[in-house]
C-alpha cells in the first residue's frame, strides 16, 4: 500500500496541475477579451485639424495616412453628411480600416456651413466647396506623392450628393465616385456624369425611390441593401474599394447598370 506521504504528494501534484490548467484557461479568456474589447490599433496615422486657405476662407480636413504608404498610391476623399463631422464619418463608415488594408490616403473634408453646396452652377465661382476641392487636390497629391490618375470620391447622404456633383463637373480629376444614400444634385444645367459612379442605398431609406429612379434613368450601377434605412453599410466597404480601384481618369470606361440585392 502507498504511504501517506506518497498519497499526499500525488494529490498535491494533481492539485497543482489542476490550478495551472485553470490559470491557463483564465489567461486565454482574458486574451480573447482583450482582442475583442481592445483591437490592435490600425497601422495608420490620423492627422486631424488640417487646414488650407481657399481665397479668404480657412477650410479644414482630416488626413488618414497608412504607415506602409508607397509612392504613387491612390487618394480617396470621403464627404460626410449633414450634421456629421470627419470624426463621426470615420467612426460609422470604418473607412480608415479600408485605407490601412489597401494602402491609400484617405481624406475627410469638413463642410464650412451646414451643407455642401450642391445647388450652385458648376461654373459658378461662388461655389466655395468646389473651390475647396480644387485647391486641396494638388496639395495632397504633391505632399504625399500620390497618383493623380487614381483620385476617388465617396460620400454619405448630402455628402453623396456633393460627390455626384464632382462626378459631373470634375471628371478630369476624379476617377470614380461612390454615392451612399444620397440623391443627385438639383441643378438643371448639370452635365452628364463622366466619372464612373456607383450608388448604394438601403431599401428602407426614404431616398430609395429617388436614388433608384436616378440610377435607372442615368444608367448608373447601384447596390440595393436590404434592411437599413439612412445609414452606412459597412458590409459593402470592400465593394466600394473594388469599384473605385478599377478606374483611372484616363480609362474612359463607363460602368454598366447592375442591380445587386443582398
């Protein structure tokens, strides 16, 4: 028969192993929790509060620069909606993640007043928002050594309306546009879109009928998202980049209408 000492020793070893196993399980659980609650920071530098002088106005914007940025990379402008800011758009759209993944410079211009100017005639020099973009683009391209043929625009809500204005009036600078949940500009003399443009709209969005009518009439590709009302569809961020990255300002190609329902 084993001695009392042997029984005690075996029991102690078993207890130690049991405690070690519990500690390992607990540490693993803590590690998983940290990954969920504290995700690894994105490999981007966020430069908020940037500014540029446009005529007599100081216009502000935020720049997101991937830390692995290569020369000749693309540039994406992201226009927020009414009541939003560059910070809120970054939060709900998760476009910073897209920039880090695909290595493009992402810029969030900030509106000067409450809305982007989508009613002034394109040739009207008083459209301060178009002047803002005209001043901003060459500065960004030169500063970050970006590819001038791969400049894209994304917009949400009224920012999407302004992005469509760029598609019609700045096609020599903007290679492609994605307009998310935004109606077209209400300008009678608006030229036909020459920058390829993709429309995205939730089928519960109040603007749904207007956007789909516009897509059908203008033969623009669109994505109809089941369920969401007037909100960004993060699920389609990769579709956004796939569409934009397939175009350059010298491609001269127009997209065909597609009706995607998921």
